[in-house]
C-alpha cells in the first residue's frame, strides 16, 4: 500500500465515492478537527488485519494455556463435558 491520505470528515462525506475508490490502493484517514477518527481501507486489507488479530489471540491463548499447566486434551474434554451437560 502507498502512503496514507488524510481527508477531513466533510471532504470524505462530500466525495465518499472518490475516497472509497482511493482506499483500494492506500488507507484514507478521515479526520475531525485535525485528529484521526476513522480509516477507509480495502476489504482485502481489512480481512488480513482480522486474520492477523485472530492469530495473535490464538497465540496468546496458547501461551496462557501452556502457563496454566492444562493440556489441550484436558481443556477439550472439560469443554465437551460441559456442553453435553447443558439442556
């Protein structure tokens, strides 16, 4: 992606279609009173960010599980048993 473009909230509203097209190639940072309040990005970039976030959460959970001394098999078994007990 190229360098981010900054536009005011009013400019983004007035020319939304234009800035949406620009977001395919670079992030469009929307500002209010000179401060960033939102970002338009390509959907593919959004999905990449979602996957990266999910991966980081899984790594964090894996580390917590490792530190707890509980094995993945035990956790699976306990979870399955708990779900089977629910009406």
